[in-house]
């Protein structure tokens, strides 16, 4: 406090003699005193900017996503990861797996969440822990790099709480097409790139109680009832819905207006899907073709 005060007071101390002497004399000391004041002001500005830089740098560091590659110990099909994050930090754990393999992921404590992102995803998750719980078991739909995204929400995020966590992950089972030559991009990646096998319109509603309207869709198929459907609402927002072996297994709900629920039923050849507050009716032919 005293050092800062001394820096601020220094220009004030030299200002009085400058003003008094200016009306009586034009001697050289006047510009010398003015230079002393400017030097002190610059010093104070440098100190202030340095303090601001120290204050804001941690916020800048938290703005991105930290990435870690996951490798299993030799001869093992899984591993345990221990980590820590603070506030709004996000960590992606990346690992490669193959179509048809089974992935298992569990996370503790329950105050920390994780999503599973498939290969080629533009932040669309095939599993959203904040609504589906702290464990995931699923058959993988494509070859490529999967991401386990760990994050906090609510009060823990807004108050900068630091949390330690443990992730257990395993991948088992044979890879479909193992040893084959390179295959085309998987259906999730193609859907993210807008490379669809078919396009059209499906009935949709994006608010509770709203009558059904028509929304544009594009579908990228992998065969056997496995596909990724991207529906575009009239306001331009998109919803990605994932199908596996003829079943609707999930949707990207990152922009679901706070409602993260997903439900799907089937009546005859029509899928009835609820994603957040939105409703979709999707004929079976969209997924299987024909």
C-alpha cells in the first residue's frame, strides 16, 4: 500500500514547483521536471498493466479444452485415469477403437460429468452423462478416435470448485473388418460434413404442445439400421439423432434449452422421438433406406 502511494504521489509532488516557476522563468529545469513526472506515470502504468495481466491469465488458460491420449497397459483392455479440474475447465481423453467393439466408462464422484463423443463429431455426443448417469456401456458404431469429455456444471462450474475424479475405461471385443483395407468415412463423420445418403422432410415440433410442422433432414447410413440423422429446424438450429441396429439410441442435446431428456418409441414403422422439448416422427425408411 505504501509503495503504491509513493508512486502516485511522486507526480503530485513535482507539479507545484512547475506551475509556480512557469510564470517567472523559462530555465531548463522545467522540462527536466516534466520528464520526471512522465517517467513516474509510465512506471505506474506498467505496474498496473502487469497486475491486470496476472489477474486475467488464469481465465484465458481455462477457455480451451485440455486433451490427453489414453493408452492401455500392454496386454490389458482397460485402464484407470485419475485427474483434477477446476470450475469451467474441460478435459478430453482420446482413444482409438473399432466398429463393433464394446466400450465401458464409469466416473466418480457424481458431481463431475462426462460425455462420449464419436469419431468425426462436432461436439455431438452419443452419451451425455448429465442426463444419463455416471456410467456408459455401448457397442461402438464406427472406427476412429473417441473422446471422453469430463466437465463440471452448475455451482461447481460457476464458483471455480476444484474436483478430483477417477475414470475407468475399457474397450473389449473384436473389431469388425479388422485387417481390411481402409474403409470410407464413417456415417457420423459424413453426417457432420453434410455428406448424406438421402435428404427430405420429417414431421417435427420444437416446443411443448406445438402442432407438428415439417423439418429438413439429412441421413448418413452405415447399413443394418445404423445411421446418423441431422434435422434442421426452421430457425436454423440442428439436432443430430443416432440410430444403431434399428434403434434410436440418443441425440446431441447440447442446445436442448436446459431439458436433456431423450426418449424413443416405435409404432409399426414409425419412430416417435423426444429430444428435450422437441418431437420428431421418423419413418423406418429414413434409417434403412428404400
